[in-house]
C-alpha cells in the first residue's frame, strides 16, 4: 500500500473514511472539511450513533462514497478502539472497497501529535484487516483485498500545518508495518500442523532473519541433546519431526550504546495432543495454535527490523509437537534440563513449560539481558480467571509490571498482573527431583506454571511471563471459528520503545 499525506479535499474517485466518536459534532467536521456537507452529512449524523465497529455509507451527486465509521467513546489512554474499528471495517467492507481511499482524522485530533497517534492506530487496523483466513482454499488469493495490493493507496487528508505531514506519514508507515507483521503472526497461528512442522517454522525464521540481516542459528535433531536441551528433547520423543531450537539476534545500526538488550522466548508447540496425558477431542481440535508464543516472538522480530527499532533483541524459540508414540515421555518420568535441574513429570500435557525452561535457562546463560520476556499459550487456568480480554502477566518487578500494563493499554493489548508469591512454590515440590512440572491442585494453575518457569530464569530481576492462551487465538471478524488474532506485536512495539538500560548495579 502506498501512503500519501496532503491538505485540501479528498479525491472524487476515492472512497473516503470518516471515523467518528459518539460525541463528534457535525460543526467540527464541517469546519475542518468543508466539502463533506455535500454528502448530506448533517442529516446522517442524527441517525448514525458512531457505536464501535458500526458503519454507514453516504453518496454524493458524483457517486463518491463516504464511509462513516463508529469508534465508540474516546478512550483516556491509547487508541485501541480506533484500531479495532478500522480492522472491523476492512473486513466488513472487504471487496466492495476501491484500491484508492482517503482517510480523514483531523476533526478528531486537537494536535498534530494526536493525529499521528490516530493515524498509526487506524492504518494498523486497516492493514491487519486485509488478512484473509482462507489461505488453503482452492481459489485462495484469486480475489485479494482491494487495499492489500502494491498499487493500492491511502491518502491522509490533514488539516495540520504541512510541517507536520512527515510525522503523520511516519505514523502511517509505522501502523502499516506493524499490521503486516500481525498478518504474518495470524497466518502462522492459523496454519495447520501438517504443513507447519517444526522444521518448517525454523525455515520461516531463517527466511525472515535473512530478509533483514539478522543472525539466525538453529539447533536441530541430534544437536538438541548435544547442547543439553534435555527438556525439549524429552517432549520431542513422540514426534516424527526433529525438534528445533531457533536463536535470532537483532541489533540495528541506529541502536545507541545505551539501548537495552531484550531477550524474548516463545513457546513453539506446533501441535499439542497432550501426549500420554491426552486431551479430549474437543480440547485438542484447536491445538495448532499452541505455537502462538513462537509466532508473537517471530512476528515482533520482523516488525522490529522493519521499523528499525533502536533496541537490541535476542529471540529464542524452542519448537516441537507433543504427540503420542512408543517413545513418548510419561507421567512419573524424571527428565533433565539445560539448567541442570531435574524435573518430575506429573502430566505430559504440561509440556510447554518444559521447552520454555530450556529456552529461558539457555538465553540467560548465553547473553547479558537487561530484560527477559516469554510468551506462551500456557494455561487454561489463566483464561478461566480473566477470560479473553487480557493476557496474564507475571513478573517480580513492580516497575516493569507498570510499564507492561501501560504499554498494553496504549496498544489495546491488555495484560493483568498475577502474584508470584513464594507460597506458590511449595506446590511444585518433588520428593524425587528438583521440581515437578505440575502442582496437581485444581487451583492457581497459571500461577504455579509461572513459578515453574521462574526456577529457570536464573533469578533474572526484570523477567516477565505472558500467558496468552486467551488472547492469541479466539473469535474474530475473519471467520466463523476461532483463529489467530495477531496479539502481542503491538504490545511489544510499545513496550520496548519505553525501556531504558538499567543503571549499573541495579536489580
């Protein structure tokens, strides 16, 4: 998509997007865009309530179309309503749109900075909304979304001074690139496991890394045990595909010496049957999504490189499926791990934390990280606790928790903090090994999973675990069944922009 910024009136041949809050006054629109009353806008606004995601179409005498787009009530922080409404519009209107469109936002903005924020969110939603779920249908790709082609264009009609146009254009490009990365994440999460095997996901990482000059290292097959990644090897024993341990490094040329180094670990279970502790058929059906954490990490590495974010990143993605075979690991087994600690297996369906254990202990030994984040579709317990509106967040650092919450509010990808109190550590006591992989209690499952991971962080002071089981895969505008949401890319983009290198000697 080509993006332009100009003053004046929209082109007659273009579709026109006019986002509206519930309290947007007609007089304000007419003041900023005097050409719009020709659409009969004043009368239309008496009927259109601008509820979030609602649209109405107006026509003028020349046949141009004006799409009224409801944003709901303005939010006190962030532009999550703008993003969601724009994505919904792109999906709802779909192929009836023209490849050239104009976007009007100045009537909602009191400053150039505010208009840039609105532009970023709306373009992000519009671009991610061009995603098409049916990639594996017979005629897939034969009718692409009109706004998803190289020749499609979006013209931002701004009433700001021309000196601010570059900032607005930059915000639009940011939203565009984040949207493209979100589409990549959605595609990976929606891909069936017979196509997205562990070696395939490793090839994706190599390709994306090569496209952006990132260093990519992959351990595979016999290299897994040779590198003492024993927990990953144990989960992989039932698979026909060799496990993969992906390492990606990103250090942009514009990163100052003061830029923090951020470690990312993503759970990459390409399909989870539960192993010998087998899931029910209803619970197993959607388990192609169990590599949602890996998709977030890989997608953000793509976004960071495209945006040239001034932050140093190291990403580790352990990948395998969790299947059933004569060689599968069993409940009561005691397995090793990269950290040297032994793990008693209580339940083979608690496998994601095992591969994360190797990822966390490996990355904290090999790199000096200022911050450490892991993402995983880890527990149904967290979903039962807070539903589908937020991810569970676990961190020992109060300042980092506040930063994550603020970034989540800005991104429209909320997180909710759970405790990591020492009282929960007793639930993981094992008489025969250093730790067991499941508490065995029917309560606090998300917390005990986080306490298990904490054992393998080498007491990193600025670690945060995100349980994204409720937000990475769910109901959306794209289809009738659950599908990937692209959650997490925007959160990380907002969060890493606010991180600073800790002072020497601080915890």
